[in-house]
C-alpha cells in the first residue's frame, strides 16, 4: 500500500568533486575526486565513486544521504528472473551497470532487466506500441559508444536497437507513427531518428546549451521537439522543417534534465534541486520541492494526475500529486549505482498520439493486440486469461463485473495511447470500489455499493466509446 514516505537515515557522505573539463574533447567530466565523510564503509572492489570518470549529470558538489553500507555497493546488481509481465503503472528504474529494475506501483521489486552493456548509467526508456521497452545506456565502460537495446514485454532482452551512436545516448521518444528519436548529449550531439525496426532515417542537430540533445519530448503536433541541454532553458526544435525554434522557457533552476509534455500542453521538468511545471505558453506555474540531492529522471503516471522522479544518488523513487505538489509515495531502489532513468508502463506521451479509445467488446475479441497482458483491478493483479474470463462474463446481477469490464477496457486503452485525463479520477474510484475483492464479487446493482459501481462503469463506458476524447486519433 502507498501509505508512507521513505525516510533515509541521516548518515551522510560528502562528495567533493574536482571536475575540470578537457578543452577540445567530448569529455564533460575529466576526473572525479571523491571524499567520503564516513568511516567504516567499504566500497565494492573494482567499482566505486572515485573511478567514475564520465557521467550523465553536470559537474558540481553534492551531499548525499546514505542509509547503510549497502548503498555504497555499486556493483553486483541482483539479476532476478525476467518472468514478470508489464502491468499499467509499473515503474522501471535504470540503476546503472547495465541493469533496470522493474517495480510494481507499490514499490515491490518484480524483476531486474539486464541490458548486457555493463554501462555506468541506464537512462532514457520508452515503450513501443507492442509494449517492448527501448532503453539507452551510456558512460562508464561504454563512454565513446552509446548503447540502445530492446526488451520484449516480459523483460527478455532482444538485442541492440539501431546503430551509429556517438559517445553517449540518453533520451528515447516515439512519434505517432512509431518512429524513434534518440538524444545524444556528447560526441556529435545529434538527435537521431529511426523507424520502429531500428533502421536509421536521419540526424538532426538542435542547438546545444551546456550539452547536446540531453532529454527530449515530442509535442502532439509531431513536429516540435522540446529538449533540455543541461542549462537553464527548455529549448525547441522543429523536426518537420529541420529548424531551430525559440526557447520555450528558462528559469534560475538548473541544470534542467528530464522533461515531459502533458496532454494539455503543460510541461514538467526535473531541475536538479526542484521540479517545475510550466503552462502551455511557457509560464512557470508551480515549483515542487525535492527532498533528495538531485532530481534527474522523471515521467508521468498513466492516471494523468501524478508524476514520478528519483534521486540520482540515493535511488529513492518519489510519486508526486501534480496539482497539490504533495509526495504521495516513495520507495528505495537500492542497491544501485545511479538512478538515471525512469519509465512507467502506460505513461501518457504527447508525441505518441492521443489514440481513440476502443470498446470492451473490441478488447474481448482482439486479445492478440493487447498492449499489456496483465492488469491490476482494485489491488489484485489478473493475467490475460483471467481478464478475458471477466470480459466474457455476462455480468448479469453483479455490479462488480459490470464495472470490471469497463475498467479493463479503459486501462487497456490508456496503455494503448489514449489520453487518461478525462477518466483519471473515475479509474481511481473504480479501483477503490474493487479494493479487497477478487472478481467476481457478487455485488447486487441495487445495493449502495452496486449503485456506485454501475455509476463509475457508466462513465468508463462513455470514455471507452470515445465520447470523452473528441480530438483523438483513430
């Protein structure tokens, strides 16, 4: 249950970094000298903070909360069997050394994906329409040759995706046609475009600020690429006309890192010590306090009302309420090297297109095109066979089945790229109504609970029939 905020113990390690940059090279960090203000903690042999010479973050001095000696073990990540299917709301954290941890929305470790790269950082991640995961990896032993790999929808490594990368790779973004944009902060700094199979299409060269095409997100118009370059600005580039555009916004909070565009055009960005929310016009609307050391990665929750970020150094993952700014949940992702990447199954993307929802009848008869093969209804996870059994249940006289059928369709639609905003509150209500029961729950529609269930089902039915998403794309 999401009922507590992870509070690291107040043991501290002070990292004092000497970060000279070599002129005329792509090496942003030439050397890192580390001082630990802690005694009695041993770093793992062969891999520690002091020998990390190239990283995904800007130079600086950072104070880090350390909870235990395990935090300082920067190697030997657990490689759990990759047998857990992806479920809407699951959280993927790139923890470094080539590993990506797959958690449930409640922070339970489900499995650990191995990119096979051994790279110091695992950064940008995004999901194909097939729910395959595309992930970048860079730095450490990989510096000078950025990596991108593809996993299937069960976490099994398929292999490399695309080719021709420069010194490092960072963000991954899809357009509505399934084409892939990969940002590169170093080397050529090119924004590379591939088709859905990894075939190279073209390079773009947006203007850098402090770095290259660091973190990117594509607007709904399929042309405007928003990006950060580890400076104080959110920049823009038109990938349709190959033209640099005016900056979207800037502020005193920097370096700016991961950013995401909401369906209403608002932009959220991780800005080191805070996170920021901008209006569609580029006006700063809200600043979120960050309890950790460095907010680097960030992504949107499928419910449309929350976002996630993580502390680059401590590995703590935080879930925020977008409107109130409250941290509603957090969990540790230790052991780790650096929490450099964050992805959420079913995450809404502006550039991925707002697909029109499909009815529960469609999903019942087309299981081969489901974007995910398991869903959480209430607090219970159901596999595809169980979900199909619910969809094929007539539901007569049981309000829980009436609601569940529409909830299944709604969650499949969101995972398929439909805008979750119109029904975010209704989905939360529906899950609350089903909390504590295993379907079928035998709830009479005439009862008080049954009336609440059928009312929520009616709203979800409107959504699944496209009545609440008038500007969607078929």
